[in-house]
């Protein structure tokens, strides 16, 4: 089974957790696309009624195109469940997100959800975090000084740039710095360090946050209960 089929299987499995009347956080990324497609089919065929709270403009557009009612997080009083992808998950079900530049919104939605499900293909699972670069959303003002501080700390920072060489911008017009650390053995310690650095709006460490992980593999999917 190729990678795209693994993503599709994971996305389709996650739809089973979504019930009529729920308010559902809708994540961002290539695996979530398959979730939205499957969810749209249920809306059309079963008359499933949900409210979707998207974590990115592209997820919002996709959901609307599929007939899913969409609202901003500030227009709902609760979120029953959020389903999102992840860029890397370690053996303790800690995660890195932000490859799609949406981790600030993703974290806001996740921490306000009663339950979180991550859907990934098996290549996203790892012993330790870090081989996938850790994204930081940072303010443009002072970003070069923050970059130098991160470099001095040995975190191997790199500004994320587009094809024209300009800065990749987030939804809030901030920059992204990726930390190419290769291995993060103590993610909670790193989280505290990053939380104390002025200029970082939000980092891509998602720790102690997920309840269920659905992993697409050659045999279909496997579901893990994280906490």
C-alpha cells in the first residue's frame, strides 16, 4: 500500500468517531483532506449535521465546498472532537506539527477540544521527535536576533522561505523558523525553553495533547489510545 492510500485509510477510519450534532475541529494537511472527503460523503448521503471549526483557510474552503457547516472557534462555545494530522509522533505519543504553517491555529483548536484524534500514515511514527524540523511561528520584528539566539543555543534554525526566496507567512503574517535538531530526547524541557523566548508566538511541539492516534499502514489502519 502506498503512502497516499495509508493516509486515506486513516482519514476514513477517523470519520467513524464523528457523530450527528457534534462540533468538530477540522485539522490541516494532506491526511485531513481524506477525512474531509469522507466526512462530506456522510453529510451528503446520511444527512449528518455537524459544525466544523477549521484550523486553516484551505480546510475551511474544502469543508464548505463539501457542504459542511463551518464556524470560527470564537463562534462556538465548545468543541467535542478535533481530528488533525501530525508531522511526527514519538513512541510516547508526543507530536510535532506545523509543516503546513497552521500550528498556531491547530493548537488553539486542540487545547479547546474535549478530545483529539491524530491521523497519520506509518512513516510519521518515530522513536524520538526531531528528525522532522520543529516549526516556530515568530514575529517578524526582532526575528533576526531571535534567529541568532537560537543558533547560539545549538538549535540549527532556518527561516522557511518560498520559491522566490521570500519568507513563508502564517495566517497572522508571521514568519516560520524551523529547528533542524535531528533528535529531541527531552521535549518537555525544550518546550519550557521555547516558551520563555520572546518573539516566539507558538512552537510546533504538541505534548500530552492527543487521545487517539490512527495510523494507516499496509494492512489498513491501527488505532492507539494515547491517554
